[in-house]
C-alpha cells in the first residue's frame, strides 16, 4: 500500500483493505451491510509533532493510517464500529454499539425501503383510493427523526408524490404534486409498519381520507428548462472568465499554496471538504476547519409531520452527496479539482469525482483611497481563492465555500438552493396555515430552519489560544476626559471556562481568537483573528422537544470548548434517530479551562 500524507483523504485501496479485515473476521457466509468508511485522523498530539517536523524540513515517519468503519450485520439491528489500522492490517478497536445508536442512511437502503413501500398491500390500497397506479408515483424516503424515547427500531418515513400528470416525465418536479398519505418502513424487517394520512388544511388533527385525489394545477410546476411552459430568457450576452497566463495557485497532491496561504484539502464521507494545517505568510492560523453539522427542523407541529428534522451531515453525509462539479456550470474560470472516495452498502469503493473545485475570482475593490489634494487615486482589486463543494440531499442543494483573500481573511459561506420539501393541501382550501406557505395550487411548504455549525480548531501563532469577547460601550460622563459625552471605548473579557457566548449587535460585540503569548509590535495587543458571527435566530422548537434534545449546538451561536480528540461532531457521532446527550452540551459541561489552551 502506497505511503500518503497523514491528512490525505482515504484512498479506495485503504477503504477496501479495512472492509476486508472486518469481513475476514466473520468469514464469507456472514453478510454485512456496510455503512461508512473514512480516514480517522491521527491524534492531534501525534499530528502536531509530524507537522512541526515537516515544516522544519526534518525527516519523520508518518503515523499509521486508520480507517473508521460503521456497519450492520445484514438484516439485523446489530451495529458495529471498527477502527482499522490499514498500515499494519489490524484493529485499533472493534465494538458493537447499543441499540440506541443508528448509522446514517444510504441510497441503497432507501431504495429498498421505497420498493417495500410500493409492494405493500396497504400502500397499494391508498394509491387505488387516489385513482393512481404506482407507475407515476415518486417515493421520497426520509430519515425517521424522533418522537418516542423507547423506539429503537431502525425506521424510515416515506412521503409519496406523483410526476406531473401532464407529462409523466422522469425529470418532472414531483414536489409540486404531493399525495395525502405517508408510511413508515422498518429497515430490518423490510415491511411497512404504519400508514398515516397527512392534513389537507389547517386542522390540528388529521382525519382519514376516503375520497379520490384532489389535484392542484400549479402555474409552472417544472424547474427543468426543457419541461417548462415558458421560454427561457435570451437577453444575456456571454460573460467569459479567462486567465490567459494560468492560475496563481499551486497544487501539489492535496497541498494548496496561493498568495502566502498554505493548507491541505481533506475529504471524508461526513464533512465533505475539510481544510488542514492552514498558514498565512509562514505563520500558523488554523489546525483544522470544517462544517461540523447542519440541522433542518421543520415547523409543522402536526402528526406525523412533527418528526421532520434532518441532520444532513450526520444522517447522510456531505461526502456521499457531493456533486461532480465538472458537470454543468457549477464553477467558472480556470478550475482545479479534488476528488474523494467513499463506500456503498455493498462494500464497493465509489470515487467521488471532482467533489471540490478550486478557482480564483475577482471580488471587486479590496482597498482604495484618493488624495483629494492631488486627485491621485490608489486602488487594489480583491482577488480571492475559492474552494467550493456542492451537495444534494433529497430536495435541497447546499453550496459550501471557503474563501481566502490576499489580506489574510478567510470566510465560510453557505447557500441553499434546490426544491422545497412540500406537503399537500386541498386546492379549494382557503384557511390560513400559520406554519407554512402555499407555493402552488394544492402545494404547501412548511416553515423550516437551516442551522449550521462551523468547527474552528485555531492555531493562531501556535496552539495555545484564548477567546476574547469585545463590546463597544459608551464612556461615563467625565468633566475632564469626556465633558461632551461623545466618548466610547471597548471592553474586553476573556472566556475562562468552556461554555457558550451570545452575539450582541447593540453592543457591537466582536469575538477574537487571540494568542496571549504573542504580542503585535504595532498595536501592542495579542495577535488575533476576529471571528465575525452574524447574529441570527436560534432554534424555534420548544425547550425539551425532540428537536431541542437532539440538536445540541442550536442553544447558542458561539461555543468554546477545550480540544479533545474525536470531538468533531457537535450533535454527536450518531445523529440518525438520536435521543441527544452525546454532543457539544456534554463537552462544555466539563467546565474546562479554555484560557491560553488548545481550543
């Protein structure tokens, strides 16, 4: 097996080697449902020593390559976690997990659930009631969520739609044609265990529907240009992004160098894109940067829709759902790509081609000043390096960007696009639905939130950092210093113990990640990165609700924890049908010292 940098993503060869060691422990007759496999990064203490030697140009042996695997014994609820040392072909640990834990969903499993649903007599009876066969039906499986602390079966909830009855095209927008029932499938037993009817108005409790389908007629249901009834616009002239002399960045394996920046690009099934060992102009800035989790809680409180709440990374995986960005117009200009590797349920390695694209953009003016005395202007353009990945999770697409500029700024941006997840409503109903919006005739879009958690492992001129909370406050009147009452100042507080912090626009609050051991010779203050956290609304689900219990990180916009290995995922390692209690709330409850510590 070839030698790789310790932070390089897992290769297909490494993933298959880990699966082989596991399968060999059971023999060929035990069938395994493979769930996930990816690089387990070395312990930080080991990795820091390796990187220090690498930066100094000193020889050092790389640590063993570890692959973390989740799998089930097929057709059983038995879930296992194995950490495999593929360098030495041995287990680091191998254990069966309690029944409360469930591995993420996968496409093969969801397709099986869809077929189970369509073959079920009760589902067939519902389709007959609606005067439909199954040839036009589109099945939309969702992770089950949680509404019962004693429910430990592995379940999925399935919503039903039809293709556009005017064209019955495979690419028609089925979300514009929701049906009025759904079902629950037991993955282990491969059977439908319940059918629920969905509300068709604003009523609190859904009654059983007995009549035929009430079909809405949306004005323009299609998103595919070829299927739309209105012609596309033709007014835009071509816009070309060209770099005749090539790009300004250099890529060596997974290492990227650009305008003083140096970092490694990682990829795994769960987080997708990860940045490692980030430095600027030869100075350490961040050890690791990643999107830790995202939660999409839906606001329709009525059964059975109350369960809708998706952890799109922990339940599905940004790596699994990453798009091939060489297709279409996802990236413009002169592009470089990174690919990754995952596994499927059958134990096959799957290459995720072009999952990350890298390119430069002109983002307008970086800085300008005109000397009004002479009329001479000085101006600098803002060149940015953009790393982009795009994932498709059922109805939604999410675009994630890491954006770096020439002044040392680094920004994370996320955009949501795609299609709304919809519910039916009687086309003739005129009631106000306070927790949803009508988006078409017979189509209701429940309110929902998108809450993201970014994990920052800082290394600002070293690994001993602190968090400073800085407010701008009015100065007290003072006949000598502030006689006119115009003065204001900043007040700084250092976070001492692990916990949460709130944004405060009225105080102009800013957060700084500082290194108290390194003083800026100009400002005479500790070197720092300002953390710009835009004030936004927190989780709206009630305290103590299942949404609240499971989504640890939604309590506050800023969480400060002392570093510990394997604390990567703020809602816990296993989010599918989770009960909560294994995420970031438990980490901050240790009340660790976080002043001048590894954060």
